């Protein structure tokens, strides 16, 4: 679960960086990267939820 949290943390940082670049500079490529990262974050948070529920059952 620690590795999963670390991946989410890394992707979140990359997402914020790219999202800010799109908002402040109008960087379209950064916006595309941010959207891609948001999808990956969504997948990982769903996986985290599963793992977390299983860990809570033990």
C-alpha cells in the first residue's frame, strides 16, 4: 500500500505542475499531460480504496 500511496503522490505533484502551467501560461501540452495524469490518479485511488478496505478487514 505504501508504494501505491507514493505513486499517487508523484502523479498528483505532476498533475498540479501541469495544470498550473495550463492555467497560468495557456500551455496546451501541459493541459493534455494533466488530463492524462488525472485519469491515472483516478485508477490508483480506486485501487487504494480496494487495498485499504481489505487491510481494514484484517
